[in-house]
C-alpha cells in the first residue's frame, strides 16, 4: 500500500511550540478537517530551538518508529536527509534531533536540493526510503530493518527524471492501479507524471508525460493526497513565490480531471504567502499538528527554516464570529466602518468558511453541526444577520455582512428545497425573497430595496429558464448596497450583479434594420444578460462543449478570413498569424505601437462588421468573447420570434453569420430537446412564454424551428455553420 493513500486517516503530531489549544473536535479519523485557511507562520522547533538547516528544507511527516505519533523527515539543500523524532503526544508533540538519515554507509545524495518520501515500494511490509536528489535521480533504498527501527540498503533501484527536478517530487498511486507513481516538479515549474508500469515490489516507471500541462514557475513542489476525503488524490503545489495552490480531482462527468486552482489563504481572507519567511520556495506538507482535528500546514524553503501554520477550521471560525457579534452587538455597524482590523477579521472568517464549503473541504458529517451553530448566531442577532434595510450612511458594511452570512448558511447544507426552506426560516425570508431562495436557490442581496414587483418579475423570468443551463447562487444589486460593495465583495459559489433600476424603463434591443422595434424592460433584460454569462461559458462549457466550440466557430465566421484563430478555436485568436495577414494586406505597418489602432480601424464603420453580429460591431466580441453569448440574451429574451425574423433580414442582405448566433442560444436553452421556449418581455415586467417545436438532423443540429407564426429550415456545412436558411409564415387559425 502506498503511504500517501493512508496519510489522511492517521493521527498527526509534529511540533513543539506554544499554541492556544482549541476544544478537540470529536470526529472519525477519516473526517479530520482540511482547510484553505491558516494562521500566521511560527518557527518549527526541535529541542526547543527553531529548526535551521541552512540551505533549503523540504519536510515530510511519517510515523518513522511506529510509536503512534508522527515524526518529521526533511530533505536538506546539501544532499543530506534529517530525522526529527517526536517524543511528545499527538496534541503536544516534542521533537528531538536532528539525526542524519543513512542508507548503509551513505549519508549524502549529492550536494544540492533533496527530497524524501517514506513509502512501501520494494515488496515487503516496511516502508522504503525514496530520495530525489542531484543528477535528476530518484533512488529507492529497501528497508531491511524492523517495524520500529528502519534500516536501509546502501544501493537500490535508480530512476532518471526530468531536468532540474532536484528533490521536487512525490510518490502516489495517481491512476489507482495499486502501484506508486512518481510525480515530479522542477526549477522551471513543469510537472511530470512517471507511471509505475512494474509490479508490486518491483517498480518500473515509464518515460514520463506532462501532468495536465501544469507548470507554475518557479520551484514547483507537488504533494499528492486525498485532501477532501472523496477517495481521489488531489494536488497541492508550492512554488517559489510563497503560495500554495490546491487542485481538486474532479468527479467523473466534469470536463477536466483537475479543478481550477484555489490558493491557500490566511485566516484574514488574504492569500497565504510565506516568501518573506522562507526566502523563496514553498515545500508544503499538511498534518493535524496540534491534535484539534483540523489539518495544519508546514513548509520549508530556500533558507532552510521550517514553519508551522495552524489550520483554522469552522469551529474556531464560528467561535470567533460569536465572540465578535456578542461584543459588538449594539455598535457593529460603526465598528465595521471605523476598525479595519475587525472588519477584515469578520469578513475574512466568513470568506474562509465559504471557501472551504465551496471546495468540499468540510466533511459531510460536520455540515449539520455547522448549520446549527450558524443558525444559533442568526437567531441571537436578527438585526445584524436577518433580512433588513440598513442605513448605508451609518452602517455601510452591514448589508454586505448579512449577505455573506446568508451565503455561508445556505452552503453549509446540501442543496435541496427542504434545506432551502430551513435557511429561509432561520433568516426570516418572506414573500418574494423567500420564493427566489426556496424555489430557485437564489439569494437576492439588495438591502431590501427590491419592490414586490421586481421580485415577482425576477421569479417569473428565472422560473421559465431551464435550471440545468444556469447555476447562480447570489444576485447582488451593487447600487442598492452602497459604496462598501465596491471594496468588500461577497463570495459565493456563483453569482452575478445587476443594476438598481426601476421596472418600466425601456430599451430597444434590436438594430435599426430590424423588421420592427423590440422594446423590453431594462431591469429584466439586464438580469437575463447576467444570467446568460453563467450559461454557455460556465455551466455549458463542461456539459455542452460542442456548443462552446460552435460559439468560436461563429465568431471566426463573423470576423472574416483575415482574422486567424488558433486550433481549436476555443483557444482564441492567433495574434501573430492575424498580424501577418494584416501587414501583408496593408492594414498594419508592422509596428507594435500601432497595432491596436490598426485593429480597431479594420472593423470600424464597415457594414460587413457592423452587421456580422446581432448586437453590434464584431470587433467588440472578438476582444471580449465572454460577452458574445450573454449579449444574445438581450434579444432572445426580449423577443425570440423577432430575433429569428431579424436574422432572416440580415441573411437576405448577405450577412449570414447572425442566424448561427440565434441557433446557438436556442440550441443551448433547449437542452438537446426538440422544444425550446420563445419569449416576449415588455417594459414593466410583462412576460409571455410559449414553446416552439424543433427538428434535428443525425448530428443533433437544429434543422427546423416551428413557432406559432413561422417555420424556419436550416442546412449546415461541416463546421456546423448554416449554409441554407428559409423562413415562411404559418397560416394557422
């Protein structure tokens, strides 16, 4: 068994230092709490003195002598390995040492950075010594000692890894075949995976392949472990600049095997960075250092020192909030305005809980206790944490505080209508705000400024949009939240911001060459636009990659042949190839300083580009592709039939790209079904929704759209772009 698969389910004890002890959390060993949030670094001690190796330190934690606590192994910067035995208790570790680790008579592995892993690789019951060292080599020394007294052969299997690896490595069963693989970092930052293709007890690593093309410069130090207890290995990555990134292993069915990175943070909510402490380089290891049930962080670095950062789990955070709310119950608004430190502490605490919840780092068994603790706070402080309208002049931060608390309370429980009802009951949500939360899982954070008409119109629109195509947890209205919302952002799983507008203000969402005006309500069409930002480019990117690709095919078509896209087109515009075209054709003089002006002038005022996109010059959408889909919602939700008719007008005048934009949003909203809703949204919030019928070809492309008033037929080329478009009126009684 590879030790890293076991690393999270055993007790940890690492250091001798003075730390205020928190109440021990009673959890199963499997439920030791990982966290993204840590207190400031303290020196790691041995024999009462700060550990100082002089030239780089890469720590690892194992029960070396099988006495029930965790000992400290450190790869030094001079080719030596060090052992610090723990002679204390799990909640009060005391390190002695150091001792030099040897293999036979060998006590050094070169004279440069060295890394160490203690893992069973060579076929008996005892973990062996794997050393990554000078010469870009990994050497494995078989343990021929006893369970409590490891002893290693001087020579052993040796494997060459990537250049400039120098101790930056880990061993873990990444592909879950029962064999420990090598994952290496490097000075340049590139990560390589060397799959173990041998047999148990006889490792044989392949030539290596990029580890998901990860490469954060410089000094990338990988750690592979099941961070969030879901049965899959995740990646921690320390780099030169003092930060630690977490890449979670995504569940089956989500595109991409690793999540986007999330940076560890301090308990204040700011990004964790220990560069000023370790003098460059971060070599992360995690462990429950103080026996409080929450995993802590230790790291070395270039200067050879080791640091301990206490993990701050939700029990500590909730206790902090309870203390501060109680102390300042009658003047918290003023305190948040005047005391930056307390404001950062409160918002950082809430943000840290939310971050751990969003990352799946709080065990399922702890979610209900967390909800109950937070609910107690809400009941104790209804004027602070309930739904109220706050005075933005005297208490500008209170509506932001309340909103952030609501998010944390909602995310503490698995999503279900029953749980959303519990949250609404706890917070005292009523009427329209309650309906948005309970029915749709959406928290509107508006300082209670939205009218009943606003709320009803929002609920009406959002209920008609299939829930599978969008995922928005919070809607903020910054204009109603005041200036504090510009600097104090609310963190949630997903959210959008809309404008503080009255219902009834109108806009025409269609160009002058539209067959008729398409007046709609500005407040609601802005809501539709922002929701659409959460559609294809976020939710749809994973479950409708075909349409995500088609969006860029459509942009390339609208831009014309002189704008060159990379392969695949989702990678964006190939600037060098496009510049070469522009220079060859005389649109650009070759000077970098003149490129932006040449780019703008190429599109400016030309009808083929003014009408290549349904809502404006194509240049805007080439520069801001994230707006390309969202802006289609302005027309589709204002008047879907008019958008289709408008695209036919454009088609008949030679602008053939518009219809692909209509079909893109219609296809996405249809969720691959043969029916999609058409909308008519009028000023004041009046909304008409009716289904239209679709027909598809064998490739799933829409070939017919039949509404009450018309039937449209389409043909496609190999790039899924429309080559034929017919539209005829229906004469139904």
